[in-house]
């Protein structure tokens, strides 16, 4: 056997290779190539990134498959699919490579100068509003790190899609990941002065039913929203002619005066400060947006990922509309 349960990452370790098997460095190169093929989605993309030819990458992975005795990729002229064995091996290989990089960083004294690539996933709205600018500041302080920021509102599988770190707002959190809460943002009722001038200001929660209420599409609970005031909870049904699956779209709809609605303060704090929006029924709030940092459960985090986590832990609570 080539691997057994681990002294490096808690799961696998190198075993002495036999005649005809790949040497340790060749195994390492094979794992690196395989991991990048999975993360980029193609042999050619991984080859371009490494500055080698596609046949070289294909041969490297074929040698790796022969060595471990399992098919990792199903190849055809038009597609590339990761096998079940490949998915399991990807997670383990990623851990070994991370531990290897951390060992190199320690040996070379690079703990103060982390390097390498980080893939980050985040919702579109908060990525555009705050996270992109924050990561640019992080990169200015860490010239040897590269970040690929993937903005998508769907909940992705971090391991399957090769993501190192995710920023998530509320919702159910996967049980197989480390989830670190770093901040929260109150969700409040809002309208523009123009809307209130045309349609009046609701004096009670019940009066919301008579207003055009913009909602984020696909929110759980349908048209019923639970509001809180101290220890009191009230569930109200709202109505509206417009739903949109974009937080920026909700923001623009509120600011235009087309509808009233609810939004987290991180999304609209600047509009409140400028007077373009005002709070209505300010004593009532919905459940806040809780901000979590998610990352795969692994014993060894790469130095670069740990550096970004620590940076975001300090930075996110300072964003407008956030509280710790």
C-alpha cells in the first residue's frame, strides 16, 4: 500500500514505495497536478497554469492512478469527470499538499510572508459591497499571496469545488465544515422618503400588508416574516409585486421608491446615513444576518488561509452595518 492513516494530516501518510511505483517527489507532483485538474475543471487549464503540456499532465495523472490502483478521472474527448474514488482522493491529497506547504513555510521561515493561492467563495451582494475591497487591502499587505474570489449566492460544496474559505450570511451551515462566527448585521424595515410621501408611513406591523413589499427571492417562509421587539415575536404576512434574487437589486428597488422592504444594515447603511432611506417601525427587527467564515475541517490550515481568516475576523466587524 502507498498510504496509511496519518502522521501529517490525521488521515494518510506516505508508505515506502516498491519497485515500479512512483517515487515520493513524483507522487507529490502527481497529486499537485490532480488537485489542480479537479479545481480548474480541465487538463488543459491545469497544464497552462503549470507551464507544461496537456499530455504531460495526463501522463502524470495516469502514473498516479497506476500507482494507487484506482481510477481518479473519467476522460473523454468532450468531458472530464471525477470518479467517486477521485473525490475521496482529492480531499486527502489536498490535506497532504497543505501540510507539505506548511512544512516548507516553517523550514524557510515563511510564516511571516505567507504565499500561494486562496480560493474564496462569498455571496454576490456582500462581495461587491465590502469583501472585494477588503481582499485587495489584504493582498497589498501580502504580496506573495493570490486570491480567486468567487461570488455566488448558492451554497457550494467547498471540498468538491476546491474552495479554501467561504463567507456565508445566515442560513443552515454544513456540519462537515468549521464555522466561525465573526459578526452579525441587524435586518430592519426601510423605505425611501419618496415612497412614504406617496403611500404613507405604516404605523403598525399589520399595516405592512397594505404596502408594496419587495422581497429577496427564495427566502424561506414565503410571504410570512417573523419580527422581534425585545422578547416579543410577531409573524406578519406581507404582499408585494416584485421579488429579486439579488441583494443589490433589493437595495436599488428600495432607493428608487418603488417599494418598501427589509434589508440588513450592511447593505444599506450608507443610504440611511445619506437620507436616501429611512427606517420605519424601528422598534421591530427580523432575525439578523450572521456572518460566518467556513473552511474545511482539517488539522493543518495553510499559513496563507489562516492569515486571511485572521484578517477577516478583524475587518468584517468594522464594516458599516456590522456588529460583533
